[in-house]
C-alpha cells in the first residue's frame, strides 16, 4: 500500500532562515507527488506538483521541491522563509488510481 | 478557477440525528469527488471516492451505511452522516478532480461537525 511519511511534525524557524521539509513515500511504480499548504483558518492549497520531467519543481511563493526517485523522496525547500509562511504543510502521493494519500503534515511556525 | 465550496461550514447536531454536507465545484465539472476526514492535528484520511452517476467507493473501515454519499451531478456531491454520534465529530473536507484532469484535486474549505 502507498504511504507517505513526513519527518518533522513541528518546525520553528526565524524569518529569513532556510527551510527543508522531508517527505518520503513508499511505492515502487510511477507516482505523482504534491505538496499542499493549509494556512490558519483556510483550506488546502496546492503549492507544487510533480508528474514527470525535471525533478526539480518550482511552486508558488518561492517554494520548490526535488524528486529523488532513488530515495523515494520529495523534499520541500525555500531559501528564505517569511512570517506569512506559517502554516501546515502536507506531502501527498498519487499512484495507480485517483486517490491521493497524505502525510501527517508538518506544522511550520515562523518567528518574526 | 477551480473553486470548490462546501456547505455548511460548520454544524452542531444532537446525537442520533443525520447531517448532510454538500460539496460543489463552482466553475468546473468534476466527474470524481473525494471525501476526507481530518482529526485535530492529524492528516487527511480518505473516506470515499465519489463518481458521478455511480456508487461511491469506500475506503477500508469506513461504514457505507453511516456515511452516505451521493454524486448526482457533475458539480455536486453530498455526504450524509446518519445517526451521528460524538465520535463522528470531525472536520470533513471534500475535493474535486477536473473531468479529464490529471490527478490534481481541488479542495473545499471543509465542514466542522460537532455532535453533542
């Protein structure tokens, strides 16, 4: 069965710090990968997605993620975070069917 | 574009009553909609996949008789929690996939259900 694990449950950073959130998935075949963000009081929004092609994917708000197939990883990065990036981040994977399986989420708190 | 709405945004009901939650794709047609449940500080758990004009496909452990799903049109799916109990209190989120879309799902704002 597909599964997604996010290594960090809660991350606290100061503004301008660099961010990397880990995500690993378990599935041996072709996958589609996503990062979603949920700002406080708001609904899930797509940050970026990988379907095929360049494994380095750029998303909105300066986020990017790198798909490393050999490591079954899709880590999210941002070189310099802002206070407005405070949110919960979910990694998700879609494999053989329509279903998207979510990781448990990482709560990111940025100190001003 | 690709906006999904849910109604109501929150509901409080007595134990034993039924509650209906609507999920609408406002500016696109969605042949497939999904229903998730999110417990506090936890991830989204897929409950069922709803296909327009056919029966929903439920995930293992989800009671189909308790969580009735109807997807009667390309823009509306409903989830009815029947005979709700306090343990059904949760945040219910729907998502919709564009007809012919490539796996990307668009999420609704969620409905918070509290059963007293």
